[in-house]
C-alpha cells in the first residue's frame, strides 16, 4: 500500500491514460450534476473537493492496475 500512496502524491491527472482522463471527466461531471440537482448549490470548495477525490480514485485504480500487471483484455 505504501508504494501506491507514494504514486498518488506524484501522479498528475495528465499522467493518466487518455481513457482514464475521459472517464474521470465524465464521473466528475455526473457527480457535480447530481450534487447540484440535490441542493441547487455548487460551492467552489465542493467542486474542488470532488475533483480531487475523483483524481485520487482514478490514480489509485490505474496505479493498482499497473502494479498487478492487469491490462485490458
């Protein structure tokens, strides 16, 4: 787990594969849409928080896939 944590702090959004970048954009877009529809408000801190969480999630997924050698079938 430590090696993944180190990667999380070093890897940037631009380092993700194009497919992961697009999936992360769609995911964030859907999350923001749901949040706005639920509260009719979208503060900057919410946008920043969700953006960071989505990036961290996709970096972790991609890092884990690289570590285990899992590729696309």
